[in-house]
C-alpha cells in the first residue's frame, strides 16, 4: 500500500515557503498582513520563533504564521533580537 506521506524529506527544504503558500491563498496572507499589529523580538526570544509566538499569540504552534506574514526565509536567523515584526491577529 502506498503512503502519501512517505516522501517527507523535502518538508524542511528551501521550498517550505512555497509549500505553505500552496495551502493558504495569497489573498488570505494579504488579509493577515493588513490586520496585523507590530511587535518586536525581545531579549530571550532571539532565534526562538516558538517563544515569539507563545508571547504574542499565546501558542507556540503559531510560529509559522509569524514567519509567513513577515516573509521570513532564513528560519530562526530571521528572529534576531530587536527586530520589528508583524504579529497576526489571533
């Protein structure tokens, strides 16, 4: 029996952004950006998207939303201390 999830080695590749956008319509991303507030990567949150999401959104599982609306393409390196970021509405 074939399992459609067998080929998961590319999930963390450089095309992750395209994969996410394949599931979310571009107009939905624009809407998220328009309703977003601004925040900042604070001391103790640098290079920790999970901590940023927990602090601003109350759930570390939403780190992908912050990365998506900010067009972050370098993973945790985009979360440096003092950086101004968009925070999606909850």
